[in-house]
C-alpha cells in the first residue's frame, strides 16, 4: 500500500447553486495552496444544490486526487454544510470559506501566519463591505456589536465564514441552526486563543446571494441561544432557578400582604384585591414551573454532554481518494446513511 503524507491543511468550502463560481475558485485555491508547498486537501460540500454544481465538482474530483467531495441529501443550510466539511477534514489546520468568490484565496497565507504565531482560531474581518448597507451592513454591525458584548470577545466580524482553525478546536464544537456565525464565541468557552485579520470583501460576480433579511432576523434570535450556551448550558438551573425563586418569593410576598389585609384589617380580598390575588397566584406558579424547568434542564444537559453524538446532516454520498488507498489512519465519521 502506498504511504500518504500527513495532510497539513484542509480547505472546506460549502456550495449551494454556485456552478459558475466553482471552476475559478478551484483554480485560485490550487494556485495559492501549491505556492505554500505543504500537503493539503480540498473538501467541497454540495449542500443540496439544484443546478449543476455537483456535476462541476465531480468533474474536478475526477482529475484531482486532492479533492474530496461531500454531497448532502438536501439543502441543510450553511452551518450543516460547514459541519459536514469539518467532520470529514483531516488537516492539522482547517480553513473555511464561501464558494461565491467573495473571499480571496490569496489571503489564506495571512491566516496561516497568525495560526503559526500560536493562535487557535483566526477570523476574517470584512472592514470594507460591498453588500447592501441597509439589508446587510447595518444588521451585521448591530449583531457583531451585540455578540462582542455578550461573549466578551473583541472581534469586529463574527459572521464571515472565512476563518482558520486548529483541527482539535473546530471538531470539538457542535454546530446547528445558524451557529457557524458564532464559532469564535463558542470556541472561547473552551479556552481557544482567537485573532482577527482584515480581509477584502469582493463583490459577487455571478450567481444569486442566498442571504436575506429573514436570515438576519434568525441571527438575532441565535444571539440569545449563544448567550445561554456560553453561560448556562452546563448549569441551566442557575438561569431558570434564579427567575423561579424570584417568582416564588414575589408570589409569597403578595400572599403575605393579602393575608394581613384579610385577617388583620378584615378587608374582603375578592372585592378589593381580586386582580392582585390572581397575579400573586400566577407569579407563584410560574416561579415553581421555572425552578422545575431548571431541574429538568440539568438532567437534559447531563444526558446531552454524556451521550449526544448525533450529526446535524444526512449524507447522500462521499467521494474521496482516501478510500481507494485504504488509509488505516482514517478517522471515524459520524453515523448517517450514505450511498455510493
């Protein structure tokens, strides 16, 4: 069996209806990575494209043994596409980027320089954005500001896909929803050293953007999820319990006031304080429910961290030259149905 050199770099690129952009991006990537002179692989993920993206990728795969092709059964979204690529990649350093040519492969060496300085994650910063100021720039700046405040990480741009990671960092992070935008915040909770490099935000030359105001709204909702994951994912009782105890105490306080009014002053509670009594009962019951939710959350959190190993995507097929080489060092992949 022919021995294979260890892979130093893995480039992960998810595609969704990008048939025109695949060939020029592939040419630029190989030109840049060849100039670096280290063993690398390209992991292209077809996220359920409905055009000829997969056919174009397959043609490239047939002519380049460094190309690996992962095809998802349907369009699961960018987070799942990236996660599928991260799970499959085996390079010591993993670089992710978009497939729409808005990220310049010539900037990859700058990311790698930062990694060599000892950082675990290097994020791009689109300091001069080219997209629509109202639909994209203003919501993005607001989200980035909020994320920086919530996470305590001094980054200008959380949302860009253009990032470099040490493999052990990115493959430990569970991704779902739109959480790929908040990987730096999630990685920081594990102690990762994070840096940022300015990048050029190129204009899309062909194809149609898959982003819109609806996704921006979902990003704001995910901010709440990330805050909870960062501070309370392993101790949900601390979050729900504090609110619950506050509700119980407030309910008891209202009940005490009403009891004094009833038995000491002889006030008719239902006549003079009926709404307040109902409010006190509602607040007390809600407090008990919140405490119960916290306890259940603690049990669920323990179950999740001890046994959860379910992937967020379903594979249709995987094309890789590794299988032909019967590489004994091939890492195990998440379970899921696949076809060849």
